[in-house]
């Protein structure tokens, strides 16, 4: 494997709904926008192909790594744009017809599947603003921790609610991760208070880059996402950030910075528990 190198990366931010074709068009637009800005690696949000009533996702499940029409379109996009994609929230066929896996899929720039991570922590909440989500009604949790190879080094994969469980990210760092992917659909209520705080905490304690691609805006009913997708460096500095609309945030990952931060402030080496 070649040495890790500086890499231009991007996080895409869209507003998915129950309209699959329109959602995939938004993915296409933002990925091509990122590529035009020099990105060769793009992270797409959770629920990128569908964000509507929970059971609607079950009609869209596809087997992995074989895929179906949704995966095929994303593979064609990767090849045509010349970028590697991480697809957050791909609805993968599960072991039973009433439940799917929420999968994070890493595609190489040639469209081939490099890695699949299945969301471990499912989002079952009833929030004060009326947002109620019970992912366990339609999803099966994964049980494997996954890193994948990239030009900038090993990337740890996670999805949305996983962000609240720091032990996952410590395990990813123990497996060599220098960057952490967090495709998400944080609600407006939780996002405004927790999103940036949690992301920067994961970057600081892991001494790793964090790439966080979020959904934004109103999807259906009371479901509204916070947006503010961002890229954070190993010191916890926000390098690039989206606002509340569709768009991309682009930055450069410097693998040498990870090594420098971990050498100068060796908290990972100082662990005693």
C-alpha cells in the first residue's frame, strides 16, 4: 500500500425526502460540485436516497455488495466524477423482510465496493419538539467495527447516532484510523445543541480528522434536520462548514498533522484504562 498523502476531501449536504429520483439528483449535483473544487473523496449524508416515513425504506432495500439501481447510479457517479464516495445510510437488505441494515458504503473511484459498515446504534427517541423516530422498528443493528483504506490513510466508518458512543471511535483509532466518517441526519432539536460539540469532541479525543455530512431542512411532517456539515482537524479546529442549505464543504486532509498532534500531545499513549 502506498504512503498516506494529502487529499482534498468534501462533505455533501442535501435535503432528502421520499422522492428517490430527486434525492439522487441532489447527490449528483453536490458530488460534481465537490469534484469541481478539487475533491477526490466525498462523503454523502445518511438517508441520502430516502428520508420519509420509516417503513417506506423497506421498498428500497438492495443486497450488498451486488446492489441494485440505487447503488448502480452511485457507482456510475463515482466513475464519471472520478471520486471515491462514502454513502451514508444505504438501505441494505437484511436477514428478514421487515427489517433492513442502515449501511455506510465506501465506493472506490472506479465504482467498486471497498467496505460496508452497518450502523450499530439505532436511533429510538421521542423528542420534545414532536419528532419521534424508532429505527429498531425497521432496522437491524450491525455488530462489526469497520475501517477502510483511503489515499490519506485508514478511515473509520460510523453513522449518525453512533456519534454519541465514544467507545466506537476509540476502537476505530486502535485499528489505525486517522480520520472518522460521520454521515448523519441530526434533527434540528438535537443538532443545534449537540452536533458540533460531539463532532469536535470525537476529533480531539481521537486526534483524528472528522468528516461529518448531514441532512438539512424539512423532509416530511415534523422531521427537520440541522445541516451544518463540517470537516474538523485532529486539533478540533473546524476547517470547513456548510450552512443550512444544500452544498458542500471542502478541505485538505494532511496525514502528517495527525502524526504531529499525536506526538506533541500523546494522550492516546497516556491512557491507563
